[in-house]
C-alpha cells in the first residue's frame, strides 16, 4: 500500500485548477446575506454596512477575478448606485405577493417568510453583477438562494416588475428566459431549454413570458422561440414547446378511468 506521503502527493497532483478556491462560496454567501439585511432589515445600519460590503466585495474581486483582462475593481461603485432602484423593484415584488396571495397576513410576512420573495431578491441583486460581467459571484449568489429556497433562477434571466412566485419549491428559470411585468408562477414550474448542446451557449434557449401571465404548479415551458402571450393562463402540469397567443388558457386534462368493482 502507498504511504501517506505518496497518497498526499497523488491528491495534490489531481488539483488541476489553481483558481478553484471554495472559500469564495462562503464569502459570497456572507456578502449576499449582509446585502439582503442592509436593504430590508429595519435594525440593520445602512451606512456602516455599506463600508463592510465594500470590503467584502474587494475580497470577492481578489478571489473571482483572476483574469487580468477583467477590471472587476471598478464595478462596486456602479453597483452601489443601482441598489436603490433594485430595492424599489423588490418592494414592488413584495407588494405584488401580498396583494395576490390571500394567505399573506402582512407585507412583513412576505419579506420574512416567503421563499419566493427571497429567491427573487437574490436574483435581482445578482443580475446587475451578471450584466457587469462580474465572474462567478452572481451564479454563486443565486445558488445560495437555491440552497435556501429550492428556487433556481439563473442570474442572466430578464425579469420585469411585480413578479410573484408562490410556494416556490422546485421552480427553475433558465439563463435566457424573459419574463415581463406582473407575472405569477407557482411551485414546480420550469422555464427551460429544448436542448442543452454547448454550441447553443450564446443562443436564446429559454421561453419568453409576456405580461400578466399566470403559470400554475408543475407546468413546463421549453424553448427559446416559445412565447406565452399576455394575459394567458397556463394550467398545472401543462407541457409546452410552442407559443400560445394572448389571452390563451392552456390546460392539462387528466384522463379518469373507473376501475371495475371487485367481487
């Protein structure tokens, strides 16, 4: 058998990626959590935390921006300037949830207990970094939300105002999905791609959902050319790979068969 030194050397030789530092996940999660508290928690000091967040972001730059052609250090100030607008959008999301869900007893309940709202919040905060071409961190932010909520929203998706995810668990929204304003989706909904070939990396692979659409539980909508027209309702368990016009109702009709009575 190999001795410990030989085993250790074998393991070291298998570490082929010098930039693969797992503490970036931990640092990203801490940054994401503090950012959320800074925007919404009434007892969290904003100005002091902004200085702390700047320091944390600087560490993320060191860990994630190993490509010398990227100027990640310049992103923070521009990102900070966008935070008030992001916060405003998220307040609209929370209000949309509170107004649409009869189970919501207060707006505070939405902020504190709705996993759909948390997933939307982290998506919106990560999306601006994604648009700035900040590497890796936006995806780690949404993966952190995925871990906590069961909702997987790629930071590249484009999502309009007053977005509502109810119950949340199992929702998947792909990178090139486009969602317009006032859309409601329920648990288990997938906005996915028809194919996952690597050569489609820069193509639009995920559907477009126009305004005021409601998509019920476990519906699957696939394909970059698929457009769900405005004001449509997509029923639970529906499977769509083609567009539907405005004001459509799409349903999945279950087949009911009565078993013969046993003697």
